[in-house]
């Protein structure tokens, strides 16, 4: 895999591919997908596996009967805080400790920009090899790091632009208010607003729960949403990250703020390929304590608003529920129930990796499909319909979070769709892909092969 591609092929055809289809008979057939100028041009049946013919030229990719899906997407990942576990002295593993030791590690970021770049580059490369072609990358902007994380992120976005769409979210992990008595935000908010004025920055985010008081947390939300409207940006909150029945769910503050400016949040942009600006809420573990009536009320309150939840299972189940550690059943499941919420309340939820090898999430890989495998046990379902929901959560619903304008909600490609795919070598059904994700993959972005991941066995190493 290369960071940059010197040329982009005008056309690419994938042959002998299996595609996810509701019709079982069609799902067993082989398909031909022709891509031109970065878009799907035609999708046609080839027939059965025994009728397959090999690729004839360099503009053809032979899937060899393997399943091809829309490419994967990181709808929430931290580009600057990855791979730093070795410099974090984790003792209790609790959230307050993770905030403290990560803040100490973060203070060194501006002192070693090469390390900051190399860690981000590793995250991007390994993600693309997994089948990721787009991501929302959170980078911190505050008094501690200044614009160092943002500077590096913009360099990474430019250098990897031909293999992955990196949407940068300028993010305030630190409070916007300096002290509990303050009514005006401090320097952290000024820096965020300045960062939003940079070319190509279209997402602003914060973690309102770090503010000194509840009222300041609500003001944090209002400030971020106002800044988004001023700079025509998406919003992405880390929100309601607790399992405390006594805490007020701040999701309703977000909804109230959005309702006050409904026309703006639902307005389409002049470019017909762009969707409206979106509001994303990551974590939202507090909502797991909702009663069925509260969930129904929330579903009604969110209607007609461009709000999407992103579950972050690897972080959520590691960090939350520690008060129940000594109980016989241990900590509760503490991440949004992706298939259940869709089936019961019609709420679509994305899933994402969030952190990789740091104090918030020491475990887990960069592979979004691994979240689907985790979801089988976590959500206790392996029905085909729920498996499709899990896959959509790391493909089409995650891309919806990024505001990609021409993203289909299903898994079957259609003319005009972005030619962004991942071929999962050796997997021939959606179920087998999720239950046992294959290592070998081919990643296609804009109709161009950008990565081939092939893991050799001992026998092949001998040959």
C-alpha cells in the first residue's frame, strides 16, 4: 500500500464478487461491478461460481467468489491519542485516572511532532488495510497542545488523501470554562473557533461532561452548536458518558438547541451531493438506563433532526460500570444496543473504534468488523437481519455521520454510488464475514485498489 497514488484509473471492474442481497438466490450468485471515475457505473449478474472466468486485464479485480461490501468507516476515532499506552501508567483503570494520565502524556505531543505524525500514519495505514476508506478523526485543540495536533492531522490528511478521506474534527477534551463561577468561556473555546476557520475543517466537538458545573455543561453545548452554525460545520459531542441515574441526560439539551434552529440544521447545501450538517453523539451510555417509555419519548423528540448516536463498545464496556465490579455478575453491558434500538424504536446507531491502545481503551483492534463480531455476543443476536444492522453500523450509518452525500443505506451497490469497497477474501456470506472476519482483504477507494492485505501461512512461507 502506498500513501499517495500518482494516477487514478478512469475505470475498474470487479468480477466474480458476491454481494449482500435480501434475495437468498441472488446472494448466492456472482456479480460484476463496473466503476468509472470513482462511481459505480453498472452492476450485473455473472452467474454461478462454476461459470466464473478469471480477470483478463489490469483494470479488472477478481474477487474469486468472495463477498464485497461497501468500504468500512471510522465514524469516531482519535488520531492524536492512539498508541500511547506505553507512556500511560494505568493503575485503577478508572475514567478519572484515564483523563489525568492522558493529559500528562498529551502535554508532550507538541515536543515531538514526528512521533505524533508516525502514530497517526500507522493508524491510517492499518485502517485502510482493514478496508476503511473514510474516517472522522478527532484531534484536540486546547491550551496544552495548541494547534500541534491539528497541524499534524492536516498534514496526514493531505499525504493520505488518495487512499482515505480523513474528516478532521477539532475537539475540546478540556473544559471550555476555566472555573465554576465563570459565565464566559476561556482560551480553549477561542482556540477551537480559530481552528474552525482553517481550510477544510468542517467538524467541531467537545466533551460537556468535563465542565465544572451542569449549567456550564449546557453552555458548552450551546457554544459548540452556535460555532457550528457560524462556520457551517458538523457537531460531534462526547456526551452522557456515565451510568448514573442521578445525572441529567444532556441529550435533551442538544435536542432543544437543535429545535431552536431547526431550519438551519435541516437545510440542504447548494451542492446536491452534500447532506445537511449533522449532530453526532458519541458514547451516550447514560441512555442505557432509560425505561422503555423514556426511549420512546427520546425517539419522538429526535424526529426530523439530523442526530446520530455512535456506540463505542470497546471503550464503553472497558470504562463504564466499575461500581459493580465486586458484584457476582460484574459490570453491566454499558454500550448502546445497536440492533435492539433499531428494531424497537427505529433509532439507527453507528459503531466505531474510538481509541486504540491508550488509557481509555487499552484493548481492541482498528478493524471495524471486529466490533460486529463483538456485537454478536454483546447484543446476544446472530440473526441475519441483526448481522446486517451491525455491518451497516460500520459502513453506511457511519458514513452518514460524516455527512457523505451519496451514501446508500443498504449494502447492495447501485449506479452512482461511491466506488468504495472492501473484498473479504474467502468469505462468501454476510454471516460468515461477521462471525469470523477474514484477515485477507482488498480495499478499493474511488474505483482504485489502495490496499491488499494478505497474511501468509506457514506452508506458503516455505514455498
